[in-house]
C-alpha cells in the first residue's frame, strides 16, 4: 500500500495505534512492530521516526539497551 504521507496528527495517531496493535496482537518487539508498520506504508524508518511519540521512543530505547544494540549509560558507583 503506497501512501502519500502528510505530517499531521491524524496520521500520527493511526501510525502509533497500528504499532500498538501489532505489539498486542503478535507479541512482537517494538523494533519489529515499527519496522513492519514502516514496511506496510513503504516509509523509511528515519521518516517514520518523526511520527513516534515519547513512550514508544522510550520503549524502543529500553529494548535497544536490553538487546545490546544501544550502549548502556554508565552510572557512578554511589
């Protein structure tokens, strides 16, 4: 399905809802779900990133750290 993407709130809501539905229905990871939705809309992930909200970005970051894709932030031993 080829979609002409207009950066608006309606598309953002639809995009996020579809990601959340895929996570809930398929028990996919956030990374996989976002990439699947990007593929269905024929969007590059860099463009789709503009549509993601803060909670999804935080969950993607958490998954990345858990899977050693993103380096852990170091903490001082206090």
